[in-house]
């Protein structure tokens, strides 16, 4: 049984959001605090948000490259291919 591509998309975006804001962001802040012991809170918040947003953006870029590898290259037909992939139906 094949799952719907939109199910995979929603799951992928949810997992990447959790991974980037729960795992990667705090890890980067922890490593940056190891190198500098006294750091203001606003700098750690900026590092956290910057690292998390960058990780999330790169993971979404990875998904778009994944779609390109499967032949989805026309951006205007992207949503049509997600909801009703032509090669399966």
C-alpha cells in the first residue's frame, strides 16, 4: 500500500521543524556556550533562532531536491503532483 505524497510532506515538515528547533538549535547554543562562558541571553536567543531557522531551511531545500530527483521540476505543477501524482494514477 502506497501512502499519499501529501502525508509524507506533512510528516517531513513536522519532523524537520521538531528536529531543527528541539535538537539542532539547543545543541548549537550549548556548543557556543562552551567556548564562551559569559554570554548575554539575547545573544543565545539569536544563536538559537538563527541555527534553528537555518537548519529548517536546509531541510526544506533537501525535500525540494528530493522532489526534483523524482521528476517534479515544474514549480507551477508542484501542488498538483503532490495531491495527485501522475505516475501512480
